[in-house]
């Protein structure tokens, strides 16, 4: 009873904090200095039609690198923890429906194509590397649902993740020497605003992020599928 009362008191305290933020919120009448600069100068400075993409990849490039690194650490920890529960003997086949098997074979190429489209066009439309990588990982999940005993090469997944990460950081360092700073997309020509081959190095950076994120999610899914409990 006491534990429930404590839990209710904590929930009430947290709720009061959020209620204060919700009912006391007043939107700004005008953009602040930083936001106004982004809104007015992003397209001209970086050649990206998607302002959010430009902010995430260039202005906040170090933050994005940190987020990808956190995801990599999470995938590594999951792999290390679940390695102790990996099944050593052959696992019993799990029956799956013909509809799921056929659907997986049919949908997988389209899922992968959609993921690539999302991160390649991230500088033009909503989306980007994280979203595209998650879509690609959903294709891996579909394969595992259709064939729970399917084995993915951890070496190949690690190679894709590592190569994408090294090239990503290398492009960031190239921006320091060839442009205005780390992950500055102007190491490549900006092109014409709205074209696929525009925004300098942003499409390349987002493609690398998409591959890296997809590989990291795939590593987590593969590790989960190989544990004895599953």
C-alpha cells in the first residue's frame, strides 16, 4: 500500500511539472536570433531545401555524430550481453505461414529501396539517415519474422558499420581543412537548389548515416534472434 502511495505521489509530482509547462507555455511571437538565421540563410549558405536536414547534418553535425555513437554503443552492449545466451546447439525450426514467407520475399526489395530513397533524398524531402536506416532495419526484422533461424553475418554488418563510420568522420575532418568547419557540406559543389545532386556533401553524409544506423539496428536484431531465450 505504501509503495503504491509513493508511486502515485511521484506520478502526481511529475504530472504537476508537465502541467505547469503545458498550461504556462506561450509561443514566441518572433523567431529567436539563431532560428531566424537558420530560416533565412540555410538555403543560400548550404544549398539544402530541407532546413531541418541542413541543421542536423551541418550546423549540429557534432550532435548527430554523438547520437550515432550512442546508437553504436547500444548495439555493442546488446551484442556483448546477449552473447552469453547464444544457442550453441541447433535450434528447433519454428513454423511460419506461407503468407508471411512470400510477403517477406516480395516486400523486402521495396523496403530496402524505400530506405535508400529516404536517406538519399533527405536534403530535399522529410527524412534522412536515421529514418532511412530504421526502414532498412525493418526489412531485416521482416526477414527474421519469416525465417527465425536465419543467420546474418556479424562480420559483414560490422564491416558496413565501420566503413560508413570511418568515411563519415573523414568527411567531417575534410570540412575542417577544405571548408568552414567539421562536417561542412561545402567541400563539394552546392549545385542547384532542389536538384538531387545539390547541397554539397549532405546527400553523401546522410547516405553514410543511413548505412551506419541500418547496420547498427540490424546488429541488435541479429543478436536478439540468436539468443537462447528467443
